C-alpha cells in the first residue's frame, strides 16, 4: 500500500487524497435537532460523515442514527427513476418513465380531477421529515385547496395545542440555563437528544435538581435523574393532579401570580381536591412519600422548567389532558413567561424558534385560496379545526371511503407511510380506492407499491436547504454530491410540478433556488454567503422576544389570562361530552376487555438505533438490534415460560404480530414495550383505528390492552 | 507519541452504539458479512427491586502483553512501540483464526476475503491530528483515547466491579 493509498483508506481529507469535506445536516430526525454534519466526499461519492465542530446545538457530535448517514444515503432499496404502475395496486410492478412523462401524467390527472370534483378533492400530504413543508403547503394553496396534511397529525401538534388552549401560544422550557429545578415528563433525552442531555449534565453540575417521569428505567432516569417517578403508563395526568393537590394544600404555589394572571383557578382547585396522595398513588403507582417530596421541591423552586415531549405523553387518548395538567403546574407555580421557566415560542422557518423572521409566512399565505371547502376531517376534532391549519390525517381513510362531506379522489404524497396509521391496512385499502395516487419517497415502501406514479426523492446530502436554529442562526447547506440515480429534492419536484400544473404560481415556476432566495429576501444575507460558511451564521435581524412581555400585554387567550379552564374548549366543545374545559383525568385504555387482554402495550418507546421505519433497513443500525423484539418484564417472562430470544405472539383486539423476546426489568410487570415500523412485525396493527384522543385526534399508541403468548403454546 | 489506551466512563456511556456505527463508517464494515470491530452491551442487574444498567463499549483492548501477537504464525500483529497500540499488517494473513482464538475478548475479525482486521486505534487519523472515529462521535464523551499516564484506573475499575456483580448474579 502506498502512502497515498493508506491516507485514502483512512479517509484523510486534503489535496493528496482528493477528499473534500462538505457541510450538510442530518435530516434523519426532528427539525428540533438537525445536527450539522461534515461529509467526506471523493469523486462525487460520500466516504464518511462526522459531526461539524462548533455547530449550534450538536457541537460536533452525532447520535447513533446520525452516524449512519452514509448508509442511509446508499440504501439498497433507493428508488432510481420515476415509475408508472403496470401491475395491480400493491403488487409492486412498475415501469421506468422519464421525469417529463411523470410530470405530464400527474398534471393531466390532477387537473382533470380538479375540473370534475373541485380542487379540494386532491389531498397534498407529507410524512417525515419536515424540511420542505412550506413548499407543499404553498402548492396546495396554489392548486386551490386547503387540503394540506402532514405526519404532524400524530406528532408534536398536540403539545402545541395544549399550550395554545392554556396560553394562546406554545412555550418551551428555558432549560436549564437559569432554572434550579427541571421536570422531564416522558423524557429519555439521553437516547433522543444528546444535546439536551449534555445541557442537563451541566445543569446538575451547577446544583440543579432533575426529576424524570417515566414508566421505564432508562439511561436518563439512571444517569441524570435525582428522582425518578416510575408511574403506570398513561397516568401522567393523574400524577400532575396529585402534585397540584399537594401544592395547593401546602401553599407551594404562586398565589400572587395566580390572582393576577390565571383564569379558572377555583374550578381547578376544586377538581384537584380528590387527588389526595393516597388516591394518586392508587392510580399511578407512585408512592405518596415520593409525590410529597417532588411537590415540595417543585413548588418551592425559584425557577422550574420542563420538558414536554412531542409524542410520548400525547400518544395516549387521554394525552391532551395529561399535557394540559402538566402545563397547569407551570401555571400555578408562576413559571410561565419567565426566564428559567417557560419562555414563549415564536416559530418561523420550518418550526424553528430562531428569533428572527423569514418570508415563510408570506410564502404560504400569499397563495391561500378563498371560498374553499373546509379541510378533510373538519368537525371530527373541533379543537383541531380552530387551531391547526392542516387536514387531519386520521380522518383521511374515512373520507376517501365514504366520500363525505365531499369526495377525495387523489393524493399527492411525499413520504406517506401507512405504518404511522393505526390498523395500517385501513389506509392502504382507502388509498386503493383513489382515482390517482402519487408517492414520492427516497426508498421503495409498502405505500409506494400502491401508487400510480412513484417519484424518487433524495437525502439531505444530495440537496441544498435552508435551516434555521435557535439563537438567531441560519444555514444554507451545501449539496455534497449530485442526487443518486435520477432522484430530486422534494422541493425541486414541487417547483417543477407547478410549471406542468400551470397554476400561475410564477415564483414556484422560477424554480427551487429562486424560492429559497424569496424566503430569505427580508434578511441581510445571501444564499452564497450562507453556503460558503462552515457554520450557520447569526442573523443581524436576530431579535428574540423577552420572557415577561406577555404577562404585561396579556396572554393571547379569550380572557387574556392563562386559562386553567379553557374558554376556547368551552366554546368549541359545546354539545360534546368528550371535551372539557378543565384537563380532567380519565383512563387511557382502549375498549378491549381487561380479562382477555390483561397486559399493556406501549408501542414506539424509543430505541437508540431506529427512527420510525426509516432506519430498519440500514445494516449498521439493524446490527445493533437485529430482531423486532418485545421488551418483557422478568416476572411476566417467568409466568409465560419464555426466555430471551424466544418467539411470542403479541395481540390486541385489533391485530396480532409475531416477535422476538427481550427480557428486561426496565418497565413494570404487565407492561410490554414494542418498537414500531417493522414491515415483518408492524405493531401499528395492534392499535385500534378509533383509539384516538378526542381533542387532538392523536392515536393512543402508548396504551393498548394486549396479551402475549409463547409461539407454539395453545 | 506517548503510550495510549482507550478509557470508558461507564457513568456516561448508554450503549447507544454511535461509536460502533462510526467505526463501521470509518472502516467500511458491512455487518452482514463481517463482525464489526466495536460492540456495545447493556448489562442489567436488579438489586432490591431497583434496576441498574452497566453500559459497555468494547473493541480491541490493546493488551500490554497481547496474546494475539504471540499467536499469529505469520507475524501480522505487533505492538506499536510509540503508542502501545496493537497494530497489524494483514498482507501475509492466511486466515487461520489463531489470533481470535488467543484473544480473551474475541476482538480480531475477518473480512469477506478471510483477512484479519481489527481496531488499530485509528492510527492514521491520529497521525493527522484526528481522534479515533469512535471517540470523535461519542455524544457524551464517554469513550476516550488517553495517554496512559493520565488514565484514571478508577473508570475501568467501576466497570469491572459492576461486571463482577453481574457475573455472580448479585
């Protein structure tokens, strides 16, 4: 081996090796993170990735998932060209066609359906991730439809809605810079967000106290928590009420703040009365003594901040009320709109609370159509209707099947994943009834196999994109390599398609680069400057809102106060017995019989090497946990006479899968944990399709009655 | 260069596997055809109803008195005098597996072509001022390559103590 060969093998960048380092971001998980990556490229091929040193948030590190970006990019099942279906729906028989042919077919079909059934009969849908959503949203508008819908029908929106119902807008924990107390509800940050976990370690070094609420022992409960409340799944709301009871009874709350800024305290106080420590212990399994300890620490903290997750709590059918009950504790302790407590969020570019404005709002709103039929699902979740500018994906299958109140004939989809939907066969069956389905994706998926036209999208390393971060930062990533095969970026596909659809959207028709320029046209920075910088640049326009402003001006609620009793819910919930202005407590189980299904299934609790279904086919990650397995408590394993690696069937009232066994005492006896998104063992089959939170429409993935049986035993 | 060793802070490690994946990315390992160099494990113990995890990330331990060096009939393995790392040149490797049989940790692995490969502490990267890939990625700085004189024995001691408890079923 020559010296140069040795250097190339070790992937040392430089002139001698011809290896260049380009700057992109990891788009595998949430836009709340999107860690910076250095991409090592030679001859238009990615050789490896590393975290970008000094990057906002990530600081040069990566998680398990992010470290796999190269293999994620070069997955074997990448879609290579546009495809036209020649077999039956679901069969997976396609012929390759050109982009021009694909666009012509799509434009002809969509415009035809629009002419016959109206623009709202075409639904524009996107799954994960979220980077091109402004383009899709504008496209739906330009087409003349409000039927823009996303995977946010099951992610994060419920948390935002809970905040909106109480405070008029979302707040976030100012964690944990200025606090002395931190409470993480359903928080396993060491696995899900290392950057936040690093912040918590630093917080603890400064003497901060950390309480974690989780039904499992996790790395976070073990290595960060000072106190871990290991409650029964789905009882977070009752636990919050139990804390409220003690805080009110002992005066561990901010009476002055409540008198000045809070609406509905009397009703709240009255409802809290029944959640005595003993009653709370009965419901949650958390000892009265531990409850008292936490209530006092929390109530007497100078500043308390929280972690309120985007999924784990709200993936219960009582999750919205649990979330409200958790937020209510921050209200009564006077920690809302306060440095070190909860600070208001003013989200802009792709959900980033970045502290400056872009033209995103105008980009979407300037094309909003007038006199449209209301979005799919309207009326089903009335609070969603008034708070969320998207159709609700959990009602899509019904409306396609029933055609009421109006028909949906086509879906133009990006990253549509049937495994996200409870009883996923239901959405597939509905999609098969459409006149026309387009599925855009990076890899061939089950949903793609049901489409009439399939379009190949690309990963973050194959495109350039705008990305904003907290603290006033903006990035425009470098395209590291040309897209593989004939793939294009989702936003580019939308811009191309706008020309073929002939919608008169002159900006989109100019192409993706011009739309990006428009989005930052109010800022004193150019795309070139952003792309030339190794790190995101801090905008001159950075002007963050100061906490406390809303206390002075009044909160953006009907009463101008923080509403423990939500007047918004009181008005939209009129005539609905399942919607209550107070975050009242109820059980979160499905309707199945406890006798037949004595165990509790928690579907989707995170593991380090997976994210939904997108990483199951990445061999580096799959090698860390090869077999889809259910986590069983040793006591349950003994009773069922199964050992590590055995096969079991996991069944609920709606379905059954066969999986491997992993024995761990992390959870409580009787609770079983199963990760989602496996094609060969899709746990969403076990989630009943009507098991939805009435406020938000979020499925109760995390609490379903189930049973486990050893394979081969009757 | 001074004598170096890998150090793991088991208090910070969560066995997330980022190190194992970064190692596979650096060394072009396909886990479907070759055993990776680095592995993570979570060992669980239950004491008085409380659960404890011991988290481990392991690759070649770069033993001072490395049995693999003695075992190889072709002399492929050696101790790097400058760093103390166990390094190799597999040009002469005949794929006899003597090294892995001698290794108490089963660290050496074999490529699809049957040639021995293993962790060399990312020698070439280090010569160019870069950390080993596994260390570079670790989100909690739990895994480090440290100079032997700076190493705190106490970190491995903690891991070993927990391992002994796990092993004895306590």
